[in-house]
């Protein structure tokens, strides 16, 4: 019952967000377009197959072209990717305050721009808050997100460690109050069932600063 109520609350918040930010009210035409594109994605249809499908079924003949459909779905999703310049060799991202005014990479000296003053490489970032809202409004993803809250057990002697929620550090956090800028809040880490624990994985990070070392890669 709690999970259903929480999901309804998040779903309402997400729809309110979409309506307030970009004025979205899904019509039956939009819903049909979403269903058609979802079928295309799940069945790995190419552009020609999608066009043939639309011609074969009278109910789908009113659908726009694939390109227009994808543009519409991008708009309906409420997601707007943010592009950041980065080094051609992925040394740095120029979004960082110390790099944003540079024209060459401080590590490999490669130029940030090509001859037409266009960035040689872009890092496309999807806003994280909108992704979280999309997750909790999806029944499948919502059930997966409740995995942590539904766990039982503690890291006692003989206790099996199956994932990071079984770690000593995580269970120590459960008893610790959250502190922000030196102020202790009246809530512990992951106290609520709706709290989300995030893990950070870094590819190619070398904690020992040794060029030949493979630790942390």
C-alpha cells in the first residue's frame, strides 16, 4: 500500500513538473505516437520497416515521419541534454571552472576547437533530477528502486555480503544523522523508504597517480 501511494505521489509530481515547465498535456495522438515508437524500439525496426508498418495499418497512417516523431518524443519526455566541451582525448571536461576559458587541454595540449571554432568533442549530460523523476513514475523501475528499502538483515558474524547494501559502511550510515555545512539534520541516512542510495563508478581513475599502474582501472 505504501509503495502504491508513494508511486502515485511521484507520478503526480512528475506530471505537474512537465505541465508547469513545458505545458504538456498528452493527447490520444501523442499516446499513439509513443506506443508506435515504443514498438519500433523494442522490435529494433529500422526507418524503412517503421514506414512500411505505418502504411500497412490505417490507424497508423496519420503518424508523422520517424524524424518528426523522434523530435516530438524528445519534447514530450521533458529531457533536454546539456552539452559540455571536453578534450579530444577525454583528459578534461571544460565545464569545470578552472578549464572553461581554456582553448587547449592542460594535459595533452590538444586544441579544444577545430578550424571552424567548433568543439572537437562533446560530453552529453542528461539532467539527473528529471531521470530520477522518470524512474519513480515507471512501475518497473519503481519496484527496482524499492529493493534497498525492502532489504532485511545486518552485517553480523556469518552474514553473507551479496551487494553494497550488506557492507559495514552502509549499515554505519543508517545510524548516522545527516550533516550539511556543519549543521546536523533531524534525519538519518537512508531513513525513508523513498531515499535513493547512489554509487559512483569511475572508469580509468588512478588513485596512485602512477602512469603504468592499473589500480582502479
